[in-house]
């Protein structure tokens, strides 16, 4: 079930971030992304509303090599966690990538 849930969220042209709201790194990733002008429905923050958080994290580990959150996907590619997201943003790579997938207004 966790595998189907995760796979249904990861889609081309969309940014999905698997988070746990109490995690400070997840909040930082949310703050950074919330400042960007995403088109309606192309940014999704998800995980804890779903009951099997441990199973989801186990599957994320299989998929990405890391169980930690946040796990940030741009399209079908996992770019990593909060530090990776911040580094991409600081280098200007995040905006370039988001424009490539047409996620921004």
C-alpha cells in the first residue's frame, strides 16, 4: 500500500515532498518552496496524513537510498532532502529545474 501511495504521488511535471510536520528540516523545505510561484496543484506536501508513515519511509529508502524526510521529488527524480533543496536553490538550479518542468507561474 505504501508503494502504491508513493508511486501515485510522484509524477512528471510535479513537485512532491514527503514530510513529517514536526520535523524542522521538513518545515524548512516547506518554507523555501512556499515562497515560489507554483502553478495550482503542482506542489504537494505529503506523508503524515497517511496512516502507515513507517511503511512509506521504508519504501522511500528502497526507492532513494534514504529513509529520512523530507524526500523531495522534482518530477520522477528524487533530488534528496532539505540540504540538497537549499543547495540547489542557492546555486540557482532549483528555479531552472522548476521552469524546465513548467511548474512555476
